[in-house]
C-alpha cells in the first residue's frame, strides 16, 4: 500500500485533523481487507447496522484523538 498520504499528523485546523482521521480510518480498513470487491460486498452489511456504524465512528474518534494530541490540540499557548 502506498503510504504517501501520511507524511505527518500535523494539520492546520481541527477540521483538517478530522478529515485526516477519516482518511486514516479508511486506509486502515483497506489495509485489513485489501480486496476492493469484498469491501464493496460487505458495505451493505455495515451501512444498515447501527452497531457497526457506531464502531466506525469510534475508530475515527480514536484517530482524531491521536491527531489532536500530535497537534497540541491546535493551541499555541497552553498556559
């Protein structure tokens, strides 16, 4: 897998950080299940399963937490 999309966890804004968290989550799924066809077949299962959607949101939240910490929570002065 090409990892050029991840040069740094540094982002200018929390919005960019959240977008990076979503990208990282999607790339993780693609790494775990590299077959695009199988992912497409499974999509309907999780798209209609509330618990799986909540779990997906939790993965994004964990990625965002990591990115936020790497960006010192986007605060210039932590005093």
